[in-house]
C-alpha cells in the first residue's frame, strides 16, 4: 500500500498538485530547524538579551519555548490534516474564511521577505571575525560596516535565489547538509563550552542590576530581554509548508514541526547556559556589544573560536535559504488563488525544475532592495526587522484563534484518525494556551519602548511608536488593497484547479 500523499486534501481546497513530491522526513525536519536556526539566532541576538536583562535573560528561553510549543502542537494537528503549501495562509482559509486568510498570508509573506534581508545581515557579524578580508568595504565602523554588511548579505540572497530557482531537491540537499553540520557542531560546541566553564549554572540568577533603570524593575527589563528568545523560536511551520513536495506528509510534517522546535530549545538553551558559564568576564563590554561570538574566541581560543564561527556561517546560510523557501511557498499558495498581483506568473511552475521560479526571483530582488535602506538608516531597518517578527506572531494568531472558535463551535474534531497526529482531549486547553500566549507575546513585542525601537539618537516619536504604526499600516494598507482591488479577482487559476473545476471565477476561498 502506497504512502498517503495529501493530494486528497488538495482537492478539498480546489487544487491539483503541480509540485514534485521528493522530500523525505529529514528534509522537512531540516527545513523547520534551519528556519529557526538556533546558532544564527542565539549568536545574532544574545548581545540584546545580555544587555537588557543580564545572564538571567536565559529564563526567557524555556518561557518562550513553552508558549511556542502550544502553537506548534496546534500546527502539528493542522499539518497532519492539511499538508499544503503556504500552510499559514491555507489553514486560516479553512478555519477563518477568505478575508482572514489573505491577511494572514500577506503578513507572513511581508515578514518573511524582511526576515530574509535581516538574517542575511548576520554575515557581517560573523565573516569579518573569521577572516579580515571579508571586510571588503572600509574598516568595519560606521557607514562602512553597514555597506559591507549589505554587500555580503546581497551575495547570500543571490545564492539562495539561484538555489530555490533550480529546484526543491537541490535546496533540500544543501539545507539538509547544512543542518547536519549545524547539529553536529552544536553538540560539539556544548561539550567544548562545558569543559571551558569557569562558574556554575547559578550564573542564570545574575541580573547585573539591569532592572535598576527600568520603571518596572527587573520584570520590565526581563520582558525586554525576552524579545531575544522570541526572535528565534518561530518558523517551525515551514516543515508543513513543504507538504505538497513531501512524501507521506501526514506523518512527517507534524513530527518535523515538533522535533525542530524541541531540538532548537534543547541545543540553544544549553549553548547559552554553558557560554555564560564559560565566559571569562561577565562584565566585559564585548558581551553586550557582540554577544556569544566573543565568548567563542575569548574562552575557547582564536583557532577553535573561528572554527565554530565557520559553522555559524553555515547556519546563517541555510537559515536564509529556508526563510526564502518558505516565503516562496506562501507567495505561490496565494498566487494560485490569484490573490496577489500577477498571480498567473507567480504561480507558474517551471516544467524543468518543478518549482515556482518567478517568486524566488521577485522575493530575492525585494529583499536586496530592503537591504539598501540599512546603509543610510540602520536604526530604521532594525526597527522594521523587529516589527516583522510581530507580523509573524499576528499571522500565527490568525490561525490559532479561528481554530479555537471552530473547536468551541464543535466544527473541529481532535478524534484519533489512523496515521494522523491529534491532540485528543488536550486539543482545547492547548489551543487556549496558544491563543493566550500569542496575544501576550504580541503585546510584549509591540509595546512602544524607546530602548527597543529607538535606543540610540536621534530620538523620534515615530520610531518609538513604529511597532504600532508599522503593523497598523501593513495590516490596514494591505487589507485595503485586497478589499478594493484584489478580492474581486480571486479564484483558483485554471492551471491549478482540481479536476472538474476549470471555472477560474469559482473562488477557492468560499
């Protein structure tokens, strides 16, 4: 008996599969864990957590994990039932209707494109420390640092664009190889840091008096520091977004979602903890300016430190590759519903490479264009990067809230089905916690704090309130375009319609 492909669920949405099923269980797991990219996130953002909350910011790691686990469990159940491209978009369509779906897909697509550019900039914090020749422009300070970062990031985005354009199999091979290197190196790094430890695990009780300047004491400082962890543990839904290209997605997608999140939590938590235990001087200014990269070279020595920084380079590469891949699937999913401008071109699948080539190129070009902003206004770009994470948490809420409503109405069943992941009687409490967590974390992310959104001069009210302004403009502006222009054109494109549904005016979103 052949493994279930998920094509029956595609017909339920009104689609026929145009993508090639070639990805196994490890490929989907690799897609999820490389998007989270624990090495990229912990090394890129540790300086923020340490400067905002001291070593005690570590406690935000298990806190964020628990909240995101509730979301991941809900997504795992959906992925088992509906393994489909553009998972967030299509799940919200099934649960909340066409308008909610468009808004969720738009927010996720916009956030993903910004994330590509933002994550690619991490090259600047890593490559010049490995070899000074990577500082191609200037001496690494001021405008030259931003310009060099844009150059390195552009090279990476060109690479991920080409890989995604040449087919999912090539992407999966590179991604899986990179993830394998990252996982092995993460374990080795944990062992090296454990040997180099100079203090005990009680270091995570040290606040370094970071709450003294916060009007809400250490709780206020901790909530700011927790953003460093919340910026890392998301993107696990990518494993399910490749559902139409996966073999036996009903079984593999839920496992990949949960395993990628759990593995990231365990490895990342140990790396942060042991790095703090191995740091020679917790008061070294480099810790709050550079982060864990400084611990590698300072505590493990320049040679070993550089070797692990090479692994961080690999991690950043496959992370951007995975984010780019996820963004392509969201664009493709929306385009085949003709829910985006130029839908017929964006939804076209290359007969040679069996992948949507046009979205790969368009998304890459937009991401590079966003990078240029970073040269002259790095503070604005940093704010926009933070705001992109808010859009992702909001798009998750646009799935978990309709799912909760469906449960309360008796329209969603968690009954055990053969070969399907289900939460059973735990479905409702898990779903409730997922919604409460999403609302709480979105509020914390969007809170207009100067030390988050306008930490350095010049101080402007619109930068401090950029979270509210950006999300409002992105949501209301985008939805206004959809409502007055695009929604009248929405309907499954003839090339993608399931057998017998050739009427392009028949909406897939009914």
